[in-house]
């Protein structure tokens, strides 16, 4: 207990406190500058593009889903497609406060890791100069501040894989709706309402696409925006298919049917590829866990027999 009190007293010394405040203030200034610049850029883009259209109530969307769609549309409709807000949306975080919470998490991780590293270094290396401890702690804090970016990219990759698996179902439902006599816009609206219940994240993206259509965009342009948000090849190919069919005047229904079949074949090929990779991936866990157990089972009886033989040869 006394050592811990001495550690806290050393950590709260004047030099450490001053250096810690410098680190915290620099992090806070960087975050404030980022929000100020991003807000000014967003305001300029909105002034150039004009006011955003009012969002109509979606028929089959519940209150929470509608609020997510509205907050997304208000905050990102005129934003940069490579911004942090778009990356959060690609990872499945649509709420308008997601960017603020993400920044707070990064700041808390940076400050917490910085303070924790300084305390640990003071505990294990009390003879190190304060400047060295501060430099190492600042490096650790900076690494923890960058870590959420990799976690966000990992979540976005998983979300893209879920979009990729659900996209053939979207195509099949579009074909069923168009075969029943609905137009492409009406079919997309009906499918988006259905996906809000079965696949909520993709349903929100489809609902945003329909909001853009209601605001005056053509369906192929709304599909291009959808492809930018989903960031998957299937959506980009679908947008290109709509554009080419519209320009060439070919049958869009037949093109959708052929494209849907190709997507299902691609999904089957990806499943076969993962199945073929499985034996190679199993080599390491089998060698690490099963091989030692097998060796013990095989060699222990032999070793016991040899020991008994050797003991029998020892003269009494």
C-alpha cells in the first residue's frame, strides 16, 4: 500500500502533471480543429447544393428506424464519400451522434492508455527520466488513438460481407415484383420496406435510395449512390447494368434475371473457395493442439515400458 501511495505521489509530480496536461490539451485541440474544419466544409457544400428535401414518412419503418434514416440523411447527404461519417455508415452506425461517440472513445483510449502507461513505467522503471517516460507514454497513447480506425475497418468489412450475402435475395425480390407488374421504382420501394424487417441495415440503405428517388433523382443515379455507400462490387455492377440498359433500351427485366443468376453463381463460388481453404487453415490448430496429445498417447506407454526394462536391468 505504501509503495502504491509513493507511485501515485511520483506520478502526480509537477513535471508529470505538466507533460500530461500538454498531451491532453494537444489531443483536445486536434479534435476541436477537426470538428470545426469538417463542419465548415459541410456547411459550404450544403450552401452550394441548396437545401435538402424534406423526408417523407416511410410506411413500414418503425420510429427508431425512421430516426436513423432521417439523422443519416440530414448529416451525410451532401458530405464527402470518404469521410469518417461515411465509414461509420458503412460499418452499420447510422445515428447522427455516432461520430461524436467515436471521437470520445478515441480520446478516452488515448488519455487512458497515456496515464496507465506512465503509471506502469513509473512502477517498473523508477530510475528512468520523466521525459523518456512521457515520450513512451505519448507513443502508446497515439497508438491507442489510432486503434479504433482498424476496429472500424474490421466492422465495415464484416458489414460488407453481410451486404454481399443478402444482395442476391434483393435481386430475386426485385424480379418477383417486376414480374407481378410493378415498375422498377415501385418494386424497389416494396423491397426496401421488406428488407427493413429481414435485413435492417441493408433495408435502411435501400430506404435512403428511395428517399433520393422521391427527391428527384433517377433510379440509376440513386443506385450509384447506394453502391458508394455499400462499397461492394455487386451494387456497383447493378448500377452499371441499369445505366447501360437505360442507354441501350434493352429489357431491364431480362438483364436483372441474368445478373441475379450470375450473382448466385458467384456466391456459390465464394462458398466453395472458403471450403477449399479450410483444410489449409486447419493445419496450424491441428499441429498445435492434436499433435502433442497424439505424441503423448503414443510415447508415454513406450517410455513406461522402457523404464521398467531399465529398472529390471539394475542389479539389486
